[in-house]
């Protein structure tokens, strides 16, 4: 009988110790969880404060600048031009905007790099073939939705900045649907997009044949006291633009301009509609 009582007492003591240990462990976990949540909140506040300070600094720079230059690149990503352009931008600490087309898994790395290095990934379309884009407003919107979804799957970014293939002023769309651009410029805004054309054309997809041509076209087109949206391309083999890029950046900085990426807060720069 005495042995049984002793065993019961021992079991009770062990049980008490276990209960106390579990309670202490649970309390320690609660304290650690609270501490972690507090640290995360402090970090979040610090990041937000840093962002606010950076925005204030950028705003001050813009107010003191000759004007703003937005470098934009259409028709990428490509395995030769895109990484070379990104290398130059990274070396110069310049942020730009890339209006992207459909890409395969081999080119996802460039989209991810654009995101990681602080550039804006904007939408040019899943396809650039006018016959596929402009049969109707619905087909054009679906073209944007498809590339928007692909970019989201790659980066987690839901991009709302677009550029119409050919620009909003294109007349080639009239061949496929009369009045489609007039309808589209209203519908895209209604659906939450912000569309950008350009007011400085490098002509690197047209008549410009050399890097000097690109440089001359861009520097002569940039005007003070306005948002200069520069049209360039990162299609395959666009060596003339790559060769001109550093000189364009040098000229802009020397003239007192600041370089920025397009954001949802950037005022839209658009053309007059011709269809």
C-alpha cells in the first residue's frame, strides 16, 4: 500500500513538472511570437519611412531638374539586347520601363531581373501582330490580359501600365477594325489601365541606322520642363541603341535632367487618335 502511494506521489510530481514545463514552453513561444511580430512591425515602419524619404528626395530632385526623362524599351525581352541594356542601367543607377511581349521560360530570367533591379515591367501585348491584336477592342484587351497574367505568374506584379502596339495613334488598326482605337483608349482606362505613348522617338525601329542617329534623335527630341517619354526597343540585335544608351544618359545628366521609371502615378503621355 505504501509503495502504491509513493508511486502515485511520484507520478503526480512528474505530471506537475511536465505541465509546468509545457506551460513555460508555451509562454516562451508566446513571448517569442510577440517579439517577432513587434520586430516585423518596426521593420515595416522603417521601410515605409525610408520609402517616404526617398519619394521626398525624388520630388525635390524633380523640382530642381531641367525636366524628367523616362527611358522606355518595347518588344523584349530578348537574350542579347535586354541583358546588355540592364547592365548599362544598373551600372548608371538608372531606372527604366520595359513594355514586354510574350516570352518563353528561357526569357523569364530577364523579366525577374527587371523586377529585382527596380524597373517597371509594363505591358505591350501577348502578341504584336496587328492582325491578331486589332480585329476588335475585345481582342486587344484580351491580348493585354494574357501578357498581364504571364507577368503576374513570373513576378507577382499586377501591371496596369500598357502601350498599344503601334501606339494609340496608329492607323494600321483601321485595316482590321474601323474606329477600334477610339473605343480602346476609353475602355482601357475604364478597366484600370494607364496607357503611354511617347513624345521622343529614337526611331531605332525605323530610319535610324547608327548609334549616332539614335543619340541625335533622342537628344534633339527631349524638351525642358516636361515629362519626356523616350521610345526605344530591346528587340534582338538592336546594337545601335545599346551603343547610344550611355551617351544619352550622360547628355541627360549633364543637361540637368533626372531619369525616372513610369509608375501608376506618372501622368499619361498620349497621342491623338487617328482611328
